[in-house]
C-alpha cells in the first residue's frame, strides 16, 4: 500500500464520456478526443480517511478499468406506488433484501469493528488543500489545451496588459445560434439580458454589465469587455460556449457505503460516468438550464447520465423531483466557482456548483430503485466506483479535486476515515 503523499492533477471540461480510466486525474466537461494525462494543477493529499457500510449491486467494480462483468439491465420501475415500485427482472433471481439487517450493519456497527487507519494512509485529511479550487488561482488547462477547431493559444502571459493580443474565436456551432447560445455580439447579448430584467439599455456601464453577467468569482468588466477571473487564455470570444461570461453547470456527488463481498470491508463508493467525448471518468453533471435551480439540475443530470434512457417521461419527471428534494434536504455544498476547462476563453468560461450527499438502501427503496446504473445521454458508462486514490487520478478536469474535497467533508460529518484504497475505518 502506498504511504507517501499523493497528487491529484486536475483538468476541467464538460461533455461526453469514454471508457478506460488513466492514472492521472483529469476532467473535461463535454468535448474532444482522449489525450494523454496532462498536469494542470496539482493538489498534494497528505493522508487518507474512514467510512460506513452498505451492500452493493454485483456489477460494481473496484476500479474503472474493466466493464462490470455482470450483464447490465436497465433500472426497473413501476408507477403504481407513491414513487416507483420495483418490477422483478425476469431471469434474474436476487436474494431478498432485509432493510433492518442492513440498517443495523451500516449505521449501528460498533466503531471498533472497523479498521484503524493511520493518518499517513488516509485518502485526504483535514489539512489537505486543493489549490485549484481556491478562487483566483491561475488556470493551467485553459492556457495550454484547446478543443479541435480552436486556434493555437500561443504564449499566454500570467496577467493582462502589455503586448498581450488574444486571438478571437467563436465556433461555427455557436454562430448558428442554437437555442442554448446567446447572440455572439457582446453588446447584443448584454442588451437582451437587460431587456429581460427591465434595465435601461441606452447606456450600460461596466458596473451594470457586471450585474448582468454575474459570476461565482469576482467578475471584471474592463472597457466594456468581460475578463476571465482566472486570467488570460490566449483566445477571446465564446469558443464552444453558449454564453458570454460564466457558463454555469452543476455536479452531483452521490456516495454510498458498500460491503466488499470478498474482504468483508466497507468501502466508500460514488456514482461515476465515463464521458463519450474524451473517455474520461467524471461526476454526472451538466449545464444549468435558464431559470432552473441548481438542485433541479443535479437531479436531472444524475438521472439522464446514470440511469439510462429506458424511463418514461412520467418516471423521469418523478425521479428528477425526488432527487431534487434529496439534494435540497441533505445536500452539502462542496465547491462553487470557475472550472479549468479547455473550452475557456478570456470572455467565456465554465463554472460549477458541486454538491454531495450519501444515500443508502432505504432511500433507494423509497424511489423503487434497485441502485443499478446505466450510462445515458452523453455518458458511455455509469457505475458505482470505489473512491480510491488511483481512481480519482483518472477523473476529468477538476473532478478529482471536487471528490477529494467532498470526502474531506464527509469524513467530518461521519467521524470516520477513508483509506487510500477506499476502505472506511476509524482514524488511528
């Protein structure tokens, strides 16, 4: 077992998924072909942590390297109950599940029955820092990488001014003005936003523009132009992004405790999806629709990317609402701010709000959900993944850092520790 410090190398972007997870943490939100790991920003995790316990579906793999060996079947639902009642899948016999026994094992198991975990073996500790999640930290991916079609970023300076001359670029896809894109002319986009909120459009000062284009991080408008809060990128314009300024997404981190059938150890797992666009593993998140609450986005994206496409409209709506309610009741904020995405430009950039929560069989039973996962929408694969140092190193963009921060919070909430191999125990 590795005992020294580990580094998470973060990348960010938003889009489809792909299969085999690497060993360097990368994340990208929706585009481009897989690339070899490139370090953008690193976070040194000085130690690991403890956890809870819960049974899991047999198709779960400890590492995302190979597809689950068990034949997948779409989640089964029925609309006869208050939410969903599970419909037995013909040909697949499953042992009856005893809620009382599971509840006792997962929630009331004596602390001394869990392994003692030394601080040096923890996945993260209270002292672990995540520089890429600190507002104002210079982005790396946004200054060095770019999707197909983008112009070369050139030599990007650390700060604005001087001889810096970014290359203008807006993708032809955005120029065609799909429903999700604003007018490519910034003044027209500002006027459209102002009219929606009843603001006089005759004169729009820099201060008024800042109000019309809000940001999780301090937004700047200089001489009538927006500025990326994480510094120059070498390119100006919208690129592949639909909005000027901040393009906001939501990322739901859903944990569960799973008892390993071989070792009998409890491991912390999370819902992970493999993107279609670059094949990297990621949190099942997506863009927030206009006027949509973040909690609604969290529920919708979780269902779209991790539960397949087999649900009816009525089932999907009920599931979205149920997960939205769970996030509102039990969700914990992990991060909100800019994301180091390779689509970013000086005037358009990705940002996200990350929330986490833990679910168990009781929650799943209320939903009539068998806790099985299936990739849907732009997800190539979806599974319950062990939260380990090796697996976090395979995640797209900043997602590894998001998860590390979530584990740090989860440990404090539950008074346990998570080891680097995902095992939950008590701190030494």
